[in-house]
């Protein structure tokens, strides 16, 4: 059993063995981004739509 523990401890050097913290960070990042977009859309929705409309019209020619 000790030998097995030593193998696992050597294999885990240089990186985190428990990587469960990555998923909540990505979830938090996605939720915060959605909140920022919703907030911006609340205040600047009309201007953003006009900018998009103008940009698409300029590409179409």
C-alpha cells in the first residue's frame, strides 16, 4: 500500500490531483459574462442593434 501511495504522489507532482475547482470557475465565468451582456443589453440595446444593422448594411454593399 505504501508503494502505491508513493507512485500516486510522484505522478501528481507538478499538477493538482484534485481538479474539481476548474468546473465551478468556468461556470462562474459563464454566468458573469451572461450577466454583463444582459446588463449592457438593458442600457444600450437600441444602440447595439443600430450598430449591428449598420455593420451588416456596409458588408452587403
